[in-house]
C-alpha cells in the first residue's frame, strides 16, 4: 500500500510517468488505496468549496464588470510613470498627444502652454 | 497564445495596450486573492488596482526569473495585507461592521457543518501550510509558482501543502460533528499511514 503523501502527489499530478503508471495499476487492484485516494479527492473538493470568494463567482464571471475594472485600472496606470523606463517617457508624450487630438479643449490648453 | 513574457516585452517597448492585456488576463484571480485577504469587494478592487500600478511602476525590476503571475500575486498579497493592517488601525464604526458582516454572510458565506469545520481547521494550520494550501486549491497555482510566491524551494512548497492536507484529514476524521462524512475505514487507514 502506498503512503498518503504519494497519493497526495498523485492527486496533484506530480510524480514521474513511471510512478503514475505504477499507481494506476495499484488502483485497479487495491480497494484500500482506492478509498484513500477517493477520500483525499473529497477532502480537496470540500476545501475548495469553502473558498469565501465563490460567493462572488457571478460577479467575477460578468464580462462587463471585468472590462469596467480593466478600464479603471488602465486609466490609473496611464497616469503613472514607470521607474527607469526611458522608452515610456516618449510613449507617455504620445499618449497625451493622441488624447489631446480627440479633445479640442485640451489641444487649446496645450497651445497655451 | 502569446506568453506573459512576450507581452511584457511589448510593454517594455512602450506598448501600453499590451499591459492592458495583462490586466485583463490576471485581474480576476488577483481580485479573488485580494477578496480573500481583505474580505470586502470594494477594498479588494482597490488592492488590485494599486497592485497593477505598482507592477507597472516597477516593471523594470521584474527580471523574469519567476513567472509574471507569481510576481503579481506577491505584490497583491503584500498590498492586501497592508490594506488589512491599515483597516485594523482605523477607528471602526460598530454599526457599519455589523452591516458589512451581515451582507457578507448573506452573499458569500454559506456555512454547512463541513465548511465550518474545515474553515476552523484551516485557520489552525501554521501560516506557511495554510498559504500553500490556499494558493494551490483556491488559486490553482502550480507548486513552482507557490514556491516563487513563498520564496522557498519547490520541495518545501509541496511539503507544506502535503502537511496541510494530512493535518486536515486527521482533524476532519476526528470530528464528532462530521461523523460519517469520512468513513471509519478511511480513518483507520490514516492512522496506519500516520
């Protein structure tokens, strides 16, 4: 009979191909090993189901919500500058320019400065 | 499909839209992680936003030795913990706390005896074991990623996970409340194994 640790590794997809083949064979014949593995599987699933964020699955699966969040994050990211990123200084300039082109008021503002 | 490292190269070359792709790809799992730590959706959203900003600012320091995903997880975990620390230091309006807890218990926490028992036992685990367990089961991370986040060798991350699961198995099989969930034959097997 295999150790509990071995079955945990098996359940997690760990171990070499040879070890897994050996364990697959063992599972065909050993009821006690089957029970240990089944038990671990149930425990793992039970732990998974205790994740408090499962209650937010519906919201997290909402495409619109995620896109809105992405857009909000990017809005804030655009305001920030990277440390030691010379390339992005130029790009930040381009960003400002392209935004200004869509916004005549801002273009006027730029002219004034 | 383009790897994170390839997308990062584009970001480093000034393509901000590439960073937006990374945000879309990882924001959901980071939001889950943050929500688990701070326990409040609005605070979790703030944590994720702040984490992406930090990641963007410090992108040059990311050397690609770990995966980008585990680097983001590290940043988010630290940010969430700081946020939680800050929240604890704030003076708290007791009435607001009640409202928050009630809302949470209605929408998120659906406790059965088993869930309650597991939550209690998971909370009792040593920090490193609990972290390895939740990162693996809740966040579906590989042991390599867990090792990067926990800054430990691969085998240590795996050993922490194993110990956590074995301890939980012991506790649950010993629980009188859950008598029957884990058949006694299993329990005997466990005792032999242990």
